[in-house]
């Protein structure tokens, strides 16, 4: 095996060209789905915060951590889509 040195200038930053219209359409649909999921997760988070009566504090914290992790994941996906497909 041989190793060749390559300078960073040899690589073009991604993305270098506009996306195919079908990819843009798919990204818009995926964005819609992610936004709906984000709305549902935020509603679930609000309900979970309000459901303190009759539930252990540890369990509620654990549930909120999972919900917040998923919210952050969905927001990250939305950010990546917007970075890739925004004009």
C-alpha cells in the first residue's frame, strides 16, 4: 500500500453544485415530515412537564431527557437539510 499526500486545495467544498430538482423535492417533503415530528415532540414535552402528579421525578427527568435528545436530533437534521438545499 502506498500513501500519497494530498493538499486540501485538491478538494472542492461540498456541495459544489445545485441539487437535482428531484432531490430538492424529496428534501422539502422530508423537511415537512421532520417539522411535524418536531411539533409532536414539543407537544409531548409540554405534556410530560405537566404530568408531575402521580409520577416519580426520576422517571419524568428520564423521559424529558429522551424527548429533548430526539428534539435536538430532529433540529440537527433540519439544519443539515437547510444547509444543503437552501439557495
